[in-house]
C-alpha cells in the first residue's frame, strides 16, 4: 500500500487530519488499534472552541453538532456556593459548543468513510520505520496478516500511550511535565444539569464541575485522589458530594438520575519538544497533555493537525518545506499558552493537599479578581473560547 500521509490513530487529531488532507486533494490512510464501536463510544471531552466548531462546519461535518450541540455564551464560577458568571459574548463576542467528543468522532468517521477514505480499525503491532528517510513506512497486522504502508509523511496522532513518540530515538525529545496530586471522578447521568451553562465550582471540600451532554444528560466531575477507585463511590455518595460542592442551594438545584458511567482520570501537564523527527510529525495527545480544567485537549489536537495540513499543502503545491520545518514552533506557541491557561484554571480551582491557609486565601483572591475585574475576566474568556489559529 502507498499513501501520501500515513496517520496513526483515529481520535479527533487523526480523523480531522484525514478530512483536511482530503479537502486539499491529498491521500491518507488511518490505522487504529481499537474497533470503530470502541472509539465511537469513548467518553471524553465536551467543549468545542469557537474556531474549531467553525472548522467542523467548513469541512461539512458540523450539521449534527449545530442541531444537537449546546451553544454556551458563558460559564459560571462557584466560590464556596456563590456563583458568578463570565459572559463570553459581551467580553469577547464569541461562544463555545458543548458536544461530546465521541459524537465528533462519529461524525468524522462517517464523513471520511463516505469519501471512500481508508480507515483500518482493529490493527495490532503498529510500527513506524525509516523516519529519517523520504519514504517512511508503517507496519501493522490485521486479521493475522502483515501489512506495510509506504508514506511520504507519517502523522503520529496515536495519543499519549501510542507508539510514535517512543519510537523517536533517545536524546531527540525533551519532556516537560507536571503531575497533579488529584484527579477527577466523572459521571454521566440521566438527569438535567443544574444550570444551562457549565459551573466550575471551587469549594472547601474540593473542586466540582457541572457540565452536560444534552438538556437531560448531566456530565459532572468531583476532585478526588488520582488513585481513587471509582467503584468505591456509590451513586448516593457521588450525588451528596456534588450537591455539597455546588453550595447551599445544591440540594434544590441538582437533580439526580440514573448514573450510567463512572470513572477516574488522573491529571497531568506534559509537552515534548520538538514535535517532529524526520518525516514523523506528532499531533494532539501524542505530543502534549493538559489537565481537563481548561477544556483544551481536543481543541489543541485539532489545531495541531490544521497547522500540519497547511504545511503539507505548501509542500506539495509549492515544494516549500518552510511550514513543515516550522511546524513545531507554530504549534508550541499556541500549546504553551493553552498549558498556561489549563494550569491557571486547575490551580485556581482545586485544593492542593500540600497547600496551607495562605494558598486558600490566595485562591479566593484570584477567584474574586477573575470574576470581578473586566480585564481579568476578558483574559479568561479569550482563552476559554480559544486563541487564534491564524
Ligand atoms: P486520542 O483521542 O487519544 O486518539 C488517539 C488514538 O490513537 C489510537 N492508538 C493507536 N492506533 C494505532 N496504533 C497504535 N499503536 C495506537 N496507539 C493508540 C487510540 O486507540 C486512539 O483512538 O488522541 P487525540 O486524537 O490527540 O485527541 C486528544 C483528545 O482525545 C483529548 O485531548 C481530550 O479528550 C482531552 N479532554 C478534553 N479536551 C477538550 O478539548 N475539551 C474538553 O472538555 C476535554 N475534557 C478531556 C476532557 C479528557 C478527559 N479524559 C478522559 C482524559 C475530559 C476528560 C475526563
Ligand atoms: C465535559 O463536559 O466533559 C467537560 C467540560 C469542561 C471541562 C472538562 C470537561 O473543562
């Protein structure tokens, strides 16, 4: 098999890249270890930045998001029960769309398959080779048979635990990392959320986030120990804690319902530099992880592949390698700003067990400041809706 761009991973990064390349007239093949059913059901992100929603429209895959997604013009920040609103519309004249990542993935897969595009699900033994030549190779097995794809370029869109990053020879990459001493216990339930917008709640018992997937489906998170076993939390305990962390009116405004998903996610910030080696280019979670408090992970993945697709187009259309050579620099300038914002949101809103009473007061001052100063709330809004991708 031969293709222009071989893509490892059918997450948001790999799938978006295949559509961007198709629009520009270039061939690609995606290989994915999981089944189509698995990737279409994997519950993850929920917030689509303003420009990313526009890109889905542009690519002709935004129709269901526009019908079923929920447009939000702001968020609420709870400070020990007192809620204050940050109004994106009046501050930066932009909004975001709340629409599950797995729904985006479904829409992208359907679009790609209807273009006749290649996605090989259920592969095993993925290897990337000859990365420093101009014909890198992907090897994999499917149904017991070995396959090889000769590529002009390989896009490593295989997430944090993929094979592409570890294949890059030792000494090439520098890693930057921070691991946080807390995680999120997340639930999905058949019940309406407490507000039509997201509530990020700082509380003396720990952070709580009240999101949604539909008007009658709540997605909520509780700060917990990163090693916590989700099974140890009964549904009753989860609801009681979610109500407490919402504040005095929690009992009244948080409706309970059947919990149909429960899991714990640890939190880290991670970046590798550079994001390329020879003809292998890393994109999305393969190159960086953000803690979910800023809702940036999926959006960063989409921004990376947008920059990569532009670079590929310049290479084939004008034989210029300038954008490919500048890929790392272009991506990192935006990634580090998203890292900064995700770190800011995370440390402002969570209780760090190592912190003392000084830090609690500092957090409360920060929360008061970002919700009362127009300059500070504009900065939060500008980052939340998404920085430019020009
Ligand atoms: P993905 O989605 O992990 O996809 C990588 C794909 O590669 C496959 N793969 C392989 N395929 C072939 N061969 C191999 N050797 C392979 N190894 C792996 C995997 O099976 C998988 O299908 O990475 P991608 O595309 O870079 O996308 C990144 C996003 O998924 C991630 O950043 C977000 O989900 C993060 N995130 C959020 N992002 C947002 O933008 N907004 C949010 O509101 C948001 N909330 C969240 C989140 C992540 C969370 N968790 C569970 C980590 C909330 C949570 C709780
Ligand atoms: C979600 O709805 O899953 C969600 C929303 C906002 C975040 C993280 C996750 O910051």
